[in-house]
C-alpha cells in the first residue's frame, strides 16, 4: 500500500488539475457577421415582400437560383448558378489556399473550431431562424438537427481530432522486427461536397469541419432549395477563418444546379455527396473519369421495430418523433414501423392519439408542432404514395390538423398521417417517402421482423425496441444497415465519435467519427529502420550458394 499510495495521489491530483483546466475557457475572440440583410423579416411591409411562384418545365430559369420561404412562399432573393469555368476557378483558389493551410498547426485549427463554437452557442436562435425560414422546419427541429449535432461534432474534434490524425504505429511483424511501421494521415487537397437542403447549417458544417481540421480546402455546393441560408452560414465560416489568420479562400460555398455539381466533381480530389441514389450514381460516373474517392449518403428507409415486451406509451412517443421530425424530411428518419402483434393495437392507439394532437403550420408563428414541406410539389408525391397504399388495402387511422396556413402556401404542407394494414407491395413501404407518414405492419416473431426490415433496397439505419437489451441487440445485429439504435432513435448521430453511413442504395463510405475524419486524408504507410544506421536490411546475392538455405530458414521462421 505504501508503494501505491503516492501513485494514487499523483493520479488524483492530475485528474483534478485537468478538470480545473477544463473550467478555464481559452482566449476565444468573438467574430462579427453581417446580418443586416437577413433580419428584415418582421419589418417588411406587404408591398415590400411578395409571393414567389416557381416556374415549371421549360420555363425554369437556369442562370439563377431563386430562393423563397416554403411555409409562406415569400421571396427571399436569388444567387447565381455558377458555370463550369466559374466552379473551376473556385477550386483553383481553394487549392492555392490549401497549400498554405496544410502547414498550419493543430493549435490554430482548434482555435478556428473554438471561435465557431462560441458563435454558434451565442447566436443559435439566429442560425435556427435562418434554417427554419429556408426549409420550413420548426425552431425546435432546427435546434435539434442543426445546433446540437454541429456543436457535438466540434467538441469531439477539439477533444480527439488531433489524436486520430497523428501517425499511428503498427506492428512490424516478426520478420521485420528491426523496422518501425506507421500510418500517416496527410491532407488530400481540395474536397468537394454536394449537400442536401434538409439541414442546411449542419450539412455545410459537417464536411467543412472535418476537411479543414484535417488540413484540406473545401468547396461546398449547397442545394438550390437552401441557398439563401447556406450563403449566410458561409459568412460565419469566413469570419472565423479570418480571425485565426487562415487563407481567405480555404472554404468556398457555391450555388447552382446540375451543371455546377458536375463541374465540382470533375475538379476536386474527393467528393462527398448527400442526396438521392439516382444523383449518386451520376456522381460516381463523373468521379470515375478522374478516379477520385467518393462518399455517398443516399438516404434511407429505416425500420423501427417494436417488440412485445416494451413500454408502449414511451415507445409511441419516440416513434412519433422519429417519423415527424423536420416534417419527416430526415434521411435517418423512421419510415417503416414493424410492431409485434401482441402490442400492435395498443401501439397504434397511442400513436394515433399523439398524431391527432399535432398541429401543422408556418414555423415562424411559433405555435405549431410541425412545419412545412420544403420542396415544391413534394406534398403531391406524398399523397400519391398514400393513395397507392390505400388502393392496395391500407387504411388511414389518424391524421394531424392544419393551423392557419395562408392561401399562398397551402400546397407546401402535409398532415402527419398514420397508416395501418401496410405491406411490402405498397410503394410507401419501398420508396423513400421523406415525409410525415407512419405506415405500420404487424410481425409475429423476431425472425419475421428481421426479414421484413431487410426487405428493402436501402440500408442506412434501424431502431429496435425491447424490454431486453440483449434481444434488441440480437435483432439489430442481423439488419443490413450502417447505423443501429437500441431502445432509442437516431442517438447514434449525437455520438460524433461514431461513423455515419449506410449500405445498398443508402450509399457507401462514412462521414463523422474517426473513419469520416480519416476519409479526408491521404493514408500513407511508412516503414523505416528502428536502429538506423546500426542494423540494416541485408539481401543476399542471388549467386551465393547460401541464398537458398537462407530463404528456407526464413520461411520456416515466419511459419513457426
């Protein structure tokens, strides 16, 4: 005990000091971001703001990205749709800046993250309001999906990012004992990201944080459905880069349509894409021309499995959140509900009760539970999926209500809908809906639940609920997907040390976590002499008679 006591005291003192240091914030400067042109929402008169009517078919304007609020159809402005040459110019500027940034210290990179974190925490209401106006989601949904996830990513990078980018030493094997083996992680250069509109703030910051922290430049093409907020969020990044003395052109946000995205893919050193399987395949074809690595996150049709030993009222609450978060426009949202027949009736009754209490309306009003559908015409597609299910024997047993929508944006809303008697012959159970619809099926055994969950072209995530964690883990382990939550929904994404991505038509590659961070790197294997110059590798000459016996002895040694 006399030996261990001083060691324990030293360890305890070290832990206390570390804890106290954590309580002392580093010197983090504040940044100023111009918001003068985005905070006029309440001051606009009826004459100053007008309703935007999107063009359709051949009349679509392709030289400008028009922006409007989905919940009100009020016009927000426009941004240029960049040409191929303009995109290449952005990439060239980022490439020049990256060569400087690649030499930056981790201390400088961490300060960049701290400045961003400070601004996000202090201005989270503004960030959420921008997301809400541009996509139609409620402020609560924006806070969960934009602020919390991004702050978690930053704090994880601050705590562990440098550790996972430092050289990692590996075993050299018995025949190479005199060698040191390691893996080095170098910046790739300029990373391109084409991101979706459903979480405009996080979808920009997610690839940007990993790329910049690992020493890369990045050019991000924001969705044409969320360009207004995306270009504002870019100002935050620019201000933070300037505050740490980073190269001005290290990060770019560009706007446009298909031509802009195609030009980006053909110009960068890696592409990250968040979107649909159809566009993902097009990106792969373009990326094949230059043989650059690709990370694809292509959505999902996630299964939500409810076993017969659950607390039904508790799980029903989670189920409704899983289906209705951000009006169901969530790539990791629950889209297929499989419920054990013994609790099926009580589960449906609980879910219907909750859904009927949900009121839908413009998010800026602050009194509605669910907001708008972002994309023009998507509500019509959702209704077509419901109609197909009804034609094949399904039944609507519950719907939410509408608040005061306003006559100009009625088509931008869809009521939360609970459907029973669903089966896999229905498009609703096969195609990604991306809307607030809950189709529910019965199952009789764990094996049947697994079979139903795997009967899908998608494989992003799943959620399994059971009173026995062992049982839930066993079911989840047999589902073909990249993300699994046990007795919870989408909690994985809040654990930013974990990779995120799927299989099958949900894509491949990972972002977030160690795997996502290192995916932004050139992974280089390095071998050197351990005791140079005293011990070196010596290769016997082929003409020596001893060479054959040397090789035989070496082989026996390696196989021993």
